[in-house]
């Protein structure tokens, strides 16, 4: 499990592989010093779940630590509803379902299935506008499954040394830009 990929890093990697380096670098510091407003709001959105205050119902499991041996990935789920056999990831406000979001949900799914949970539905919940977005299971979306496995392989092979950023727009929106020597701003 030494080189396990952290599930939350999947979305960061899609945004910019170099951002994972800074994410890990600043990971132990107070979040307020480097998180943008959107990220802090997103963190707040998860706090109820992370502190296990979402529900006392027995069929609802929240903030469970999960690990997949098959993909060597580790992280935490948001919500699992055992009655509905549904895995749910809440985000503050969803405007687009990015591939990185789906990969995070897939990673949680594979880990939970390995751990013996029955999951028949995947869903995103957008908190601000109270909308739900269902996501096909990996077995029903082979194209996305192939993308997911490719990203996992790429992450394992990635080296910061040879990385050159080509999309300056990303750097403009990146919270790590002041510290990053690959930035294009
Ligand atoms: S500043 Fe640009 S290159 Fe650096 S981590 Fe952010 S997006 Fe990546």
C-alpha cells in the first residue's frame, strides 16, 4: 500500500499533475492559508459527513475509509445508502460533471465492492441547487472505465521533472500558482 493513490488526488491530477505535488506539500498546513473560497466552501460541504453527523440511520454509512487492492487506491467515501445500494458524492455546486469527479466515484466504488458492499447506483448531489446526477456503473460505461484505468497508470508513471504546463488558463485559476515554478502566469 506504500505507493497507494489517494482518491482525492485523482481530480487534482486531471486538473494539473503538478498540483498534486503542491497539494501534498501544503497538505499538513492550515487550509485557510492556501485554499480558495470555492475549495473552502467545498470542504465545509463535506464537514457534516466527515464528522459523521449526516445521519444516525443504520442504513446510511458516511466518511468510511476505503481501500482497493486491485487499483491500490485509498480514501474516504461520502455517503453510502445500504437500502438503496447507492454510493453518493456530494459537492457544493455541480455545474459540470468532470471526468475527475467520476474517477473519484469509481475509485470509491471499486474499493467498496472489494470490501463486500453491494452498490447498484452511483450518484452526485449538488448541495446548493439540490440537484442529483446519476452516473452509470463502470461496467455500463466501458469508455469511462478505460479512461479511469489510464489515469491510474499515468499517475503511477508521472514524474514532475519532465512536466511542462501548456495551458496558462489553468494556472490563472490555480491556488498553487504563487509557489509553482511551472506556472504560466
Ligand atoms: S500553477 Fe499551473 S503548472 Fe503549477 S500547479 Fe497550478 S496549474 Fe499546474
